[in-house]
């Protein structure tokens, strides 16, 4: 398995934005590859996001979703921050 450097703050922000967009039930616009820009490749290689084809307004779009590993990664970051605050 390949070893990766730790994620930068900007990559973590992109993960959080993607997760927030997925959790927002009012949001009709899915998180797109254009929203990620430079972050797609590093996050995809680490297995934190996946790209799925979805039909939105009768158009086939490539949408970004967090994988289970991506959600677990965000949970561990929040857990660590909570421990450091105590």
C-alpha cells in the first residue's frame, strides 16, 4: 500500500464542503468535480472520495461523493480536535 503525506488544510476543507453538500437535503445541486478543482486527484487516490454518474435535470453529471473511508477520516479529525480542546 502506498504511503501518502498528511492532507493539507485546503484538502480537508474540500472534504468538509463535500460532506456538508451531501448532508444538506435542501441542496439540489450535487458536489461536482468543478467544485473540487485541484483536490480531486489526491483525495481520489487516497480513497476518500468517489465519482458517480448521476442524472440531474435530465443531464448526466459526474458528481463527487465521500466514501466510507472519507467519512471516517473526517470523524477522526473532529475527534482529535475535541480531545485537544479539553
